[in-house]
C-alpha cells in the first residue's frame, strides 16, 4: 500500500491549482489545470457530504490520482482498506473486479465504480464453468485465482492472490503438501510464480494431459490458464535491449503480468506499489517502467531527481474510463453501483480471506 494514512488535499481553487501544477506533466495547459482543479474540489466536497471514501488504483491518470483519492495503492492494499472502511460509500477508482472485491469484503457498504463497464482482459479470460472443468480434470489440485477475476470465479476458488503475494500463496500451498496447483487466469504471472517457486508449468488448454497423466510425473507442477493482460503482453525483451543500449545503467522494472522473458531481462519485478517503492530507493539516474503508462507519470511526479525513460504511451483502456468527471458523476448520481449476490459473495469472501490471512 502506498498511503496508509488518509491523503489530504487543498480546499481552495488557487491552492488546488498550485498543487496540481506541481504534479502534472510540465507542459499541461493552465486552463486545463483550472478545469481539473475545479472538478476535484467539487468531488472532495461531495465526498464529505456523502461520508464517502475514494480508493485510487496506482493506474489512475495523474489529475485524478493527485487530487481526490483518500488512499492510493495496488490491488492488495486497496482491498485491505476497503475491508476495514466504515464509510457509507466506497468509490473505487479502478476496474470492476477491484470494486467487486471491495463489495465482497465489506458487503454493508455501497460500492460505486465510476465507469459503466471497467473490464479487464484477464478477468474476462475465464468463467466459473471453466474453473469447475479444471477441477474435474485435475482432482485434488487446489485452485489459486489472481484477484483479477470476477466474483463468480473467486467463488469457485480455494485461495486468491495478487501480484504482491502470488508466490507466497503458492509456497504456502506447497508447504501444505500440494504438488499440483491450478493457477488462473494469468499465464505470465503463473509462469513467473512457477520460476520463483521452482515448479514446472503445464498450460491447461483442452489438449493438455489431465490429472492422471500428471500424477505419473514427479515434479511439482503449476497448472496455468492462458489469460493475458492486453497491456503487459505488449512489452518485449527487444524494448529492454534498445533502452539498455541507449541508457547504460538504466534500472528496469517490470510488472509480473509481463512475460517471463521480459521479467528475466528486468532488474526488478513487483506489484504496482512495490515498483513505486523501488523507484524511490534506486540510485540509478534513469529507470524504465514496463507497466501502464499513467503510473509512470505518477511516479515521475514523485521522483523529480530521477529520469524516467519514456518507452511508450500504453494505457489500460479500462482504467482510462475512470476520470475526474466520471468520479463526480458517480457521487452525484449514485452510479455505477456494484453488487454481488450474497451466495456468490460468501464463497468468494472465503477465498479472499484465506489470502489476507497469509499476508
Ligand atoms: P497490482 O495489484 O500490482 O496493482 O496490479 C493490478 C493490475 O491490474 C495490474 O495490471
Ligand atoms: Fe486488466 Fe491489464 Fe488493465 Fe490491469 S492493465 S486492469 S490486468 S487489462
């Protein structure tokens, strides 16, 4: 989690404009800053009136990220805050699976997602029926689901994980004696976790051998689903080579949703919050971030003494749907409320709570 104490913002237009000017890219137009500052003040007023909190994922655009969230962070950090919040309303500035997680962990609160859809290519890569089929093909293998899944999939899951604890969750199951573990839906995160925990990988497509064939092999095996993040899938080792050539000594950070080849060619891999922390610590002059580009802007604003190499302008199209205007509309119009049927939520909560207990 980036911010453990509640973030505070200025409450006059001039101060908010000065605050945003210091955080937004230097070429940002003054009229635009005024407009954003105006909306941000309105959002913060509405937030107080409605006894609401705003949780802002690290991928939010700089104008929102630096002006309205009470807390910013990665999936795990924000889930923890959502679980213990006593606000009447939780506005989740992120995507649907994150808002669903907040609702599952704190069902008594109203949860609003400032975006009608808020999808995610990973969450959409697997259904509850797929998980049931996997279980029958690999009997006895526990199911680990990345938090980037919808509630129905979490309800079919033994234990959830996020990018910051996936290896710890799999190692925990190994210590409990499991040598066959199903990991879904992210193939790359699965492969990266397998490399970290010394396991073989079996890609669980329809042609892969089932449980019986696997039982005859001795090595511990992670059975991984074939989902991919449409953003992180675009980074290549050639990108890294080119940047290293141009900036010798550059420090490369990659999210574990990148391919294993990209992660292996990087200097560090971790969750969005872990990368934010690492950039603060490094003493290299240049760093390269292989993740969603708004986060790069947010990190650059925080680390003026270090130069971020701008490789791309890759934005997550789903995170991009959440804007300051949509956040204001969410609070004004009570939209879009996220609900999870109780029987699904109860089962999904158990898999999330097992994860939180592991830490
Ligand atoms: P984090 O949990 O690392 O914030 O990642 C969420 C995500 O969707 C990354 O693409
Ligand atoms: Fe999903 Fe990828 Fe967007 Fe993260 S960056 S929300 S994994 S599509």
